[in-house]
């Protein structure tokens, strides 16, 4: 079992152009891409999730699920692109299902996906 991702839609899609304009007006932190590349090459998803990041988090104020998902057992959480979708990586299916159940209780749109070699499988 190589782990599972939880995809979480948090609100409405913001204009990518507007998000880049916001980003240009700030000096956000940047992920360590060399480290991430090394971890991808090693196929170390857990290690990658510990260091992954997204500069848009600093300007995407609705990014509110990170602490909740970490408390529910996520190994790592980040924003996908400029938003509004976030993703969380879980080492096992049970912990991903527990988080999904909690988010759905709160009427949050979320899905579990399993990484495979060339795509994902929605479960």
C-alpha cells in the first residue's frame, strides 16, 4: 500500500490571473524543488509530503483544512495549483477514510484517490 490522497474542494474557483497578481505583490516562500525532485526519484511519497509546498497558499486565504487534516492523520497537506482544491496524503486507506467521513459530515466536497503509475483511481 503506497498511501492514498484525499482531494478537498474548498469554495469557489478564484481567477488564476488574480491569484498570480496577488502572488506577484508578495514574497511568498518557495518549496525546495531539489529536495522534492530527489524524493520523487526515490519514490518516497511520505518524505515528499513532509517538504512539499505551494506558493499560492500565502495568498489563498481559504486554505483552512491543513491543521484539521494533519490532526486526522495526514502525512502532508498542500494546495493544488492556485486553488480551490487541496490535497492530503495518508499512509493508509483507513486514515484517509476517517478524514473523508469527518469532512463529509461537515458538508465538504472530498474524494479519496489512490496513486498508480500513470494516473489515479477514484475510490
